[in-house]
C-alpha cells in the first residue's frame, strides 16, 4: 500500500514538472511554472521520505538543514547578473550528490558481494557523468566569477589530447562492466571523469560559460537518470530525463541564436585574444557623435514610437527599474514604448525578460526579435541600453566578422538611435560596431543607470 502511494505521488510530481515546464516557456506564466515545479519537487521529496528503506532520518535532517541554510541566501541575495555562476554551483552540488550516491551504491554492492553488470553499468554512467559535471560546473563557476582566467586556455593538440582522456574514461567504464569488482577500473573512471571536464572547459572562453552550463545541465540530468536506474527510483528517471532534455534544447537554442555551431562553442576557443577586444578597444572606423542628456530626452519626449533595446549593459548596473520609469514617462506624454528582446541579449537565456519582468514591465510590451524587426522602419527613436553585439550590423554585412550570420535587431532601420554606454568598449564578441558611428546614432556616454535617471529628470521638464 505504501509503495502504491509513493508511486502515485511520483506520478503526480512528474505531471506537475511537465506542466511547469510548459508554463516556463512564456514570461507571463513563468512564475506559476516555478511554483508548480517547486510544488512537484516537494511532492517528490515527501514521497521519497515515506520509503521503507530509509533506516534513519537524522542525517537526512542534517543535510536538509545545511541545504536550506546555504540555499536561502543563494536564492535571495545573488544578483541577476551572477545567475549563470549560481546555476553552475547548483549543478556542481547536484552532480556531487549523484556521484556520491553512485560510489556508495558501488561499495555497498561490492561488500555485499552482488554487483550485476547492468547495475554496474548504471552506476558507472552515474559516476562518469556526475564527476564530469562536478568539476566542469566548478570550472564554469570559476570562469564566470572571474576567480579563474576567463580567456580560453589552449595548447597544441589539445582537442586530440582531451578526446583521448575521455576515451580512457569510457574504456574504463567498459572494463568495469566486464569485471564489476575491479576497483582499479572504478578508480581510473572516477579520476578521468573529474579531470576531463577541467580539460574540456579550459579552452572555452568565460563568456561562453552559459552554453557550457546548459550542456552540464544535460549531463546532470543524465546522471540523475542513471541514479534512478541504479537505485530503482522512477521519479529520478523521469526528472533526470526532463532535465537532460531541457538543458539540451536550451543549448541548441542558444547556439542557434548566436549562429554558432555546437562544436564551435566547445572547441572553437571563441573569445581568444585574436578575436576578443580588451573591453576598451576603439570602435569601428569613424567618429561617434555624442549627445547631451537634455537633447536625448527632448527627442524621446516628442517621439510617437520608441523602442528600447536592452542588453548586457542594462544588467550590469541593474538599471531595469530606471528604464521602466523612463518608459512610463514617455507613455504619459503620449508616446508608445516597446522593448525589443533578442534571444541572447545579456549573458543567459531570458536574461532581459527576467530583468524587465522584475521591474514590472508589462509582458505585452516585450516584443521578440522576429516581430519587432518589421517595426524598426516606422520607429522614431531606438534607445539602445548597453546592447552591442545584438545590434551590430556587421553580423549581416561583414562575412569576416566572428558574429557574421548571427540574427540581429535591425536597429539601423529606425529614424534615429540613441545609444547608452560607458565608453568605446566592445561587446562580448570583442568586435567593433558600425552602428555607433552611423550618422543616425547619437551616443549618451555614462553608466546606463545614471544616464536613465538623468534622462527621466530631463523628460519631466521637457
Ligand atoms: P554585449 O555585446 O556584451 O555588449 C554590452 C555592452 O554594454 C558593452 O559594449 C559595454 O560597453 C556596455 N556596458 C557594460 N556595462 C555598462 C554599464 N554599466 N552602463 C552602460 N553600458 C554598459 O551585450 P549584448 O548586446 O546584450 O550581447 C550579448 C552577447 O553575449 C552576445 O554576443 C551573445 O552571443 C553573448 N552570449 C549571450 C548568452 C545568453 O544566453 N544571453 C550566452 C553566452 C553569450 P562599454 O564598456 O562601453 O560600456
């Protein structure tokens, strides 16, 4: 009876996860999606605690307390700009749990003298993928947090070397399946799984880490599936499969939006010195035309149609509230304001949606790239707030540019453009941007948050 109850609860949890994933697909239902997923997780945890195989609750309680004490500040206080590294850290911890369960199960089986080949294969996958995710996620965390150098670290023959090490890991897994009690094979596999992720992440640039985190998300999901098979737990199999697949879909979507192949992200050393700027590199040939906050405000105050293009430079100073207040002021004066959302603006998928939703920008004002691109030609003023690559015309016009082919927001088609940025710094790709020297574009230099505040004050008196 208890088992049937547990399986029914797992079914309910799986159903909740599925509808949560669906709700997470749209900004206006995403919050409900998160709540449904959290409820599903609670159902799964409570059902698991009913399991008759639990011999003592003490350590579970200790673990839960440590998790809650560490998790609350992580969820509450980590700023949105640091979300990719926070997620990387969560993956590392989740994968560590899977790896430890795998090692524990292996030693239990070893000491009890019953280790079937199928069981060892599931445990092997769990430990291989889990270990790889632990160190890979910690590397991603270090690069994103700038504890480790963000530039790609490369050496001759690196890809061949890394693939050889990976092949040794897979071979030791095969060896273990053939001979389940061979602890040397188990040890080699564990060591390789921990080392190979460090080697694989080294040549990937810091700014590509969100893509790597998505890939590791997939691995963590697959490790959970393997754990589910190893310890005969259905919810782990279902949730792991959902996690693995959604991480993979996200990865494909991000690569597509950047027009870069998966292989280019993983092995292309994008962001290496040859490509990247130093953040202070000069703009494209030509002069940027500065504008005063007063003139910029006048232009926006009397515009009928304004489109705001937010980018990473909005996220850095956390200027989402100020941009919303500015939009409200323009609308009060009769202008129409919409926000153009590029799928990879910022540093993680949905970055701009989340920031603007936090500031209370209505969802119907957020317009996706495909839809807004048709509207730029009839737009009076485009306000670019800390966006660079996602509005760079070189993606369309310069076949030698590293971002050539990436879909962009066609800002240059608007009647006029005002760009807020601090100076002449390049974007993520390190390439120059002709938009900023286009005669249509005026530059309002300064920190985006401060510029938006000043623009708001000026519009009030315009
Ligand atoms: P971006 O190309 O990185 O440019 C950001 C711009 O913001 C910089 O040129 C910088 O210029 C400016 N800036 C920085 N701090 C600022 C501040 N406090 N105030 C005002 N301006 C500031 O940003 P993006 O246009 O959003 O493009 C995102 C890039 O990241 C794309 O290349 C994308 O492929 C990549 N990427 C995205 C994701 C994702 O999932 N979203 C994942 C991986 C990579 P100054 O230094 O002159 O101020």
